[in-house]
């Protein structure tokens, strides 16, 4: 590809890094539509390259969120067992399924993520720890945690609910991460926030910590197949890592609810674009 195209990809990756680190979704939901629809990159190459970007997003964001005590490390390690196994399985499946299925699966999953994000409206205070016994597994593994929210300068202790269900959903997130190259955060964040009642910012930070491991497990499957383009991967890493630094600051100092709905609309537009691009007679 020409230098101009690679520079455009780096800019797109920068924006993907901002969005990916801000919402804990890895940035693949931005990069894959851009590479396939704008740059006409083969979708399997785009998926493999996107996984490299997810690793870069996680590396940049996780260090900041761990330092600032937003990440629930115990919960991340518990769920990562499921997502890693799912990621490997998803990559193996992705090598064997038709491209049309990948477009369809990506579009449907992104639309789901958009709907889930648009539906959530809680504040940190509404997710704070409430009286009552913890689930047995949560208590045994000490999954509940505390975090400081710079939005309102409050310290909140929260309880992790339904850990077994969360483990199962995380396995599905890993499967789609390996299959679609998107990190799985678009499933993990809503699952932790809605199903397990983890505050939104803590869910985003924890997802950012997890997606890199999940993506790395999947990338090891794609790399030997020659699907990782070094030039594309280099531009993605540079752009994503730079954007991640800005995305982490935005999350910590702004109200996520102010941008969540707009971002959900953007996700919905990308999902529809991926679905419509494969319909006969439709050109996007």
C-alpha cells in the first residue's frame, strides 16, 4: 500500500485507540469496518491486524487504569480464563468460515453492543455496594472491589453479582474476539456492567486489562497463516497506542454517560454498514 494510505490508517487507528480505551472495547469495531470498507483489505487480514491493535490498546490503557486503581484485577483474572479459551476457539473457527458470515456476525454483534450501551444510564452511586450476602463464589475469590471516581471525587465499594453467568458470557466474548478480531470488550463491558453490576468505569478499565490477553491468544492462531500484514500492523500500533493515551484521560475526567449514546449511534451505523455492504446491489 502507498504511504498516503498507511498514514490514513494510522489516523484511523489513533481515533480507534481513543474510542477503544475510553469504552474498553479494543478499537476493532472501528478498524475492521475502516480497513474492509474504505481500504478494501481482505476481512481476514483486517481481523488479524485488528488483533494487533487490540493488544496495543490494552497495553497502553491497562497500565494507566491499574495505576489509578480502576481495574479489578481479581475479576479480570477470573474472567480471563474463559475469554482466553474462547479466543483461541474463535480464531480457529474464523480461519474456516466464509467471509460473508464474518461480515454478518460482525454487523450483528456491533448492533448488539450499540443497543446495550444506549440502554445503560446508571451512575457510580447506583452501582455502589448494597447490603446483603455476597454470592458464594464472589466471596471466596474476593471479586468485590473499591475504586475512586474522579467524576464526583467519590470512593465506591461495589459487589460483583452473578460471577458464574459472567464467566459464561466472557467465554462467548472470547469466542467473538477470536472470530471477529475485536477484543470482545463490546460484550465484556455490558456483561460486567449490566449482568455483574460492576460500575461502568471499573468495567471499562477491567475490560481493557483483559482484551490484550484475549487478543494475543487469537493472534497466535492467525499469525502462522500469514494474515498479519507488517505494514498495516505497524501503522495500527502507532496510531492506536497514541490514541489510547488520550482515551484513558477522557474516561477518568469526564462523564461517560455524556458520550455513551452518541457512541452507540456510531456503533449502530458501522454495524449497519458492514451488513448492508454484503447485500446484492448495495454499495457503501
